[in-house]
C-alpha cells in the first residue's frame, strides 16, 4: 500500500512526470506534466464507471507516461471546510493507493473549474466545446498550480 500525504507535494520525488486529476462525479479530468515539471498539459477525460475500471485506465495512463506521482484536486469548500466531495476524493485516493506504487498528494482545487470556464468564455469557446474540454483543462490548471509551487 502506498502513502497518501496531506502535506501538499511533500511526498513527491524531486523529478519525473506527474499526473494531475480533477475528480468529478461523472468524469475524471487528467493532465500530465513534462519530465522537467515546467508545464501541465491536458491529457484526456474519462467517463467514470466503476472504481476498478476507472483505476485500470489510470494505471494504463500512468505506465504509458512513466508517472512518478499523482496530484489530486481536493474540492474544499470556499471557507476551507471539507464537504462530501472531499470525502469522496479521499476515498478514491485511499482505494487507488492500494493499487499503485507512486505517492499521491492533494492540491486545493477551489475555483479551478470556474477559472478555466472564464478563460474559455473569454476565448469565445462554445458551450458544447467547453463541456468537452473543461475537465481535462481543470486537471491541467490544478497540476500547473502544484508545479508552480514546486518551483518556488
């Protein structure tokens, strides 16, 4: 079983690619960093089914991209308190940690989806197109925040 670290980014290795996840109730947005950890790139969005099927897809992506750590967006309430979505994210991380051999850490994702939505609206992206890309872009936004913190 792998360790889940509450201290953001403390357990991540000092180099190598990271996978960022934006866990929604219906989808999981996924982003990947470059090996030097300068930038996060949206990778894909998977439609959630059962945990085991979702985990299998994540494991395949981790192997394909040689991932050394995971950054999960933690959907805290605006006042910093934890609601049901945080508990769901923690449960997902606990279950996934039993299946993988890389560290998992959490990153505050407050306002990530709304920031990405605002950017897409400003770019005049249609509502239908926004719906197709919002989750993986939110994952990229979350991962980029973690990468920026790692560099500073």
